[in-house]
C-alpha cells in the first residue's frame, strides 16, 4: 500500500484554517477555489468536481474538532482503497501547519495522487493566507494545472499525455429559467449541440458533464465559455477572452 504525506505552512490562525477545512461542502469556495469547482453534499459524503470536469465521491469518515483532523475515503474504481486525512496544527509562531496524508491502492497511482495533493496544498495555502491572514499586495491565486487535477480512470489516457481542453461554446452566458429542486447537466466540454446542457458529446473526450441542482426557481446564467471558476454558472471570465 502506498502512503503519501505532504505538509505546508499557512500564514493564518490554526483555528480559522480548521474552520475552513471542516466546512466539508465548501472546498470550491473556501479552501481550494479553481482547483475544485463544485462540492455537493449527500448523506455521509461529498461529491467533488475538479477543474478538469472529473467527479469523485468522498465519504466523510471523521471530523475531529478537538484534534483538528478531517478523514475521508474516495469511493471510485480508479482506487481500490483510499484513506485521506487533513490535520491542522499550530506552529511556534502561532500560524497553521497543514498535513495531508493518503494511504492508497494500487501503488502505481501514488505519483498521480501525490501531484494532486501538492497542487491542492499550494492553492490551499495561498487562498487561506489571502482570505484569513490578510491579502498581500499583488497576490493572485496560483494557476490550476489541469493535467494535475485530472484523475485517470481505467482505459483513459495517462496523465503524461495531452488532456482535453474545454471548447468555448460562446463568449457569453446562457440565461435559463430554472426550477427549484430540478437537476441540470451542464456541458463542461463545450461540444454539446444543446448548450448550455449536455448531449453526450463529452464521450469523445476525457471530460464529464456537471450536474447542478437549483435551490430556487428563477433565471440563472450558465457559463458559455467553459472557463468559469464557479461552474456551472458564469463568473465573467468570458469578458477576458
């Protein structure tokens, strides 16, 4: 069994960092925005959508407030076993030290998982330092490398090969009247003929559609350029394209 351990220091209070970590449904807003674009909670687990469009189900095993330790397990055919833990400790300087460990099988997935963890921690440290420790002049979020974010499924291209890049369907959002409680499948690849929704065209790529459930009825603006950091909704990125 492969075991990976990575540690990074965050220029922010351990208590505040832990508050963000234990908010298990806010990966895409509080902890690693851009690296994760959506987190949906289901009973006992969270469904995590990465910037590449890959979706993983993570069962929450434990959330220990006293020890500031979160434990989860990925449930996916790509890994026959996975146990991950994120722990927040205090440094002598009073800042946070975040340690991410993962035990997994098969062993040959360790390199890809380690790359994923390293990029995630870098974005986490920068995000938390900026939002909790005071944003530094000139600070910008670290760029997201889609090759590191992508998780290879059986039969897919190795991560060392070229990965699919979303196609810009249009440089403007799609206004849609949605119904509360209804789930919509947003096209992430940009190839669908039924924009902004999926028609299965992603099957020719290594991407997947993103399922999104409306909380209230009304008009929303679905991203058309496929570059949004708030998938599936528009965040204005098309204005820079």
